[in-house]
C-alpha cells in the first residue's frame, strides 16, 4: 500500500495568506508551509489534534508574517526552519537552493527556485510516496 498524504489548506483572513500543512499518514511527520505568526496557536492545535510531529517550517518567500510565524512555531516545537539561501535570512536552521531535497516521513520535497515575489522565492514540489 502506498503511503498517503494528509493535506490541509489554512487561510488567514487578516493577511489574506494561505498556509499549508502536509503530513505522512503513516509516520505522522509533518511540514508547514508559510505559517503566519497570528495563526501559530491555530496551526499548533491542529497538529496536536491530528497527532502530528512537525519536522520543518518552510517559507516560500521572506515576508515578516511568515518568518515570524516560522520562528514562533520553531520555538514551540522541535521543527527546523527552512528558507532560500538567496533570501539571506540569518534566523533559519536550513538554507536551501534550487534542487535541494528535504524528507518528511515517506515523502520528499524538491526545492525549485522561482524568483519574483521577493528575493529568494522558492516553490516546494512534493513527491508522495517512498522515494
């Protein structure tokens, strides 16, 4: 049986920002993409309810609401924060570049450089299943 993905799209009405929660249904390892500081409690509660272990906070671009959201969640969990090396953010644990790969559970994320919105924008492409 192929591993399955848990997926939640979360929305913050104040900033009109989407946050994405992805998790391996088998191992319960999870990542959160573009968390917002003001919604950290909501996101952490959801992960607790789903019995997930957060491995990474991922930022697609450097805006204060995401970087501070990642920082707050990182502070309250054992997750490692991730952002583009090109964004030159000193407060992240793991700097990625085009072609970098991250694993969570049975899934893999490939980083693709997608410059434009801010310096160091990246897109995360998820390969579902055993890589």
